[in-house]
C-alpha cells in the first residue's frame, strides 16, 4: 500500500514538472494579454486573475518543498515522517489547503464569469453554478477551520469525520460548478456558431468550442479522480491534490492562449493571406483568363452586336416571425460580429 511519505515524494515530483510547464504558459498568457488590444477583452480583470493564480501556484510549490524538507529532515525515523505527513494541522498543510482553495475559487469564478458574459449577462442562467460556487466557498472555509481546530488532530488525518465531510463537500461543489458552467458556456458557443454558419462560409468559433470542452473535461475528470481517491481513503489523494493544483493553471492558461492566438489581428491577417493564396488560382484564373473568355461571351463594343439594356428584377420575400425571435437581418449581423471576435465569448 502507498505510504504517506511515498505519496509526498511522488506528488512533489509531479507538481514540479507541471509547475515548470505552467510557468511557460503563464509567460505566453501575459504576452497575449499585453498584446491583445481588443476593446471587448477584459484585460485588466484577466491580468489580475492571472497574477493571483501565478502567486498561488508558486506559493503552493514552495510550501510543498518546505513540507518535504521538514517531513524527512526534521524527523528522527520513518515513522516520524509518516506521522508528520498524516498530521493535517501542520502549518504547511494548512497553507497548502488555503492555496488550493484559492485556486479553485478563482478558476471556477472565471468559468462562471465567461458563461455569464456569453449569455448576455443574465444572472438567472448562471444561478446553478453561482450557488454551487457559494457552496464551494463555504466548504473551503469549513475545511480550514477544521484543520485549525485542535480536536481534529487524529490518526486518520484528513480522512477523519470532522475534516472529511468538508473535503467531500468541497470536491462535490467544485465539480458541480465546473460542469454546469462549462456546459452553459459550450452550449452558447455551439449555438452561436451554428447561427453564424448561416451567414459566414468559414467556421471561426469551433476552435473556441473545442478548447472550452477540452479544458472542462480535463478539469472535471481530475476532480472525479480526486473525489474517488478521497472516498476510498487512498494516500494517492495527496498526489491528485498537487496534480490538480497544476492542472488549474494549465487549464486557465490554455483557453486564453488558444483563443488569444486565434483572434490576434496579425495572425488572422496572415491566415487570410494564405487562404486567399490557396483559393485565388481557381477564381483569379477564371478572371484573368476570363478577360478573353469574358470579352468573347459578352463583347463591350462590337459593330455587329446589339447594345444590352438594363434588366430590372423584382423579388418579393415573405417571412413569418413571432415575438420570441429576432429578425433575420439583426440576427445575422449579431452572429457575424460575434464570430469575428471569439475572444468576447470567453
């Protein structure tokens, strides 16, 4: 069976690897936030959240290093190290818990905010994830209060009833928050993309939809694994906890990086040039060769031909609408503007 000391070493190693990868992603995220000057993109709020997540990730990494050093260097034998890692009231364990709670609250808050924005800032739509987020906040407070209460110092550690009920509630609330907000966000992007394809030939919102679904699935699966390992009282829960701490940073940065690069004006201009270069031969060739074929078919000035007269064509269109639907022209203009700026959706 996996011991607490072994779980501590494995979790430290995994977190260190993912921490280095997340630092690289943070650098790209800061570059995108500074580079993207679109007026709809809330750079200041995202910049503050990014800095806070980076600080939490760094503090969590430093805390784990101190925890490993104290657990192995400041104890006399292996049994003392096991007792140290199983004691949830140690300062390093409390700080580690507070940092993880802050990361979860920030990430889930960002997902709720994105869903709220794309649904027209209708608070009723995000009422379920918002209530779950409030439950997450209450459970995080309850966990840290239980960790600091002297009566919770038991041999079971975090699996003791006083602490375990709060941790189970915390995992459940963050899972409900993430799944519900991600489903709302993905459905709105899919619906907007479906309407936009009626007015645009290219599909610009599919990358945003894919990255939202991918990030939601990655984070949700990690939460399910954490909930299962805690329910069976496995020491591997410590590994999953540190793994999720790094996944939070990766998931948050992944959306900003992929959507930010896709909506960058310079990159979009280069993509359009490449697209025109590939699509131009068929049309331009018919235009260039068409000077001859065009003049052969429709001579402008030829003595033996009659002059063409303008032909007026009148088209009547009947359209049924109801009070719950928008006009086609207004809907097309709105979906076209939304498809041109996918960053505004998330």
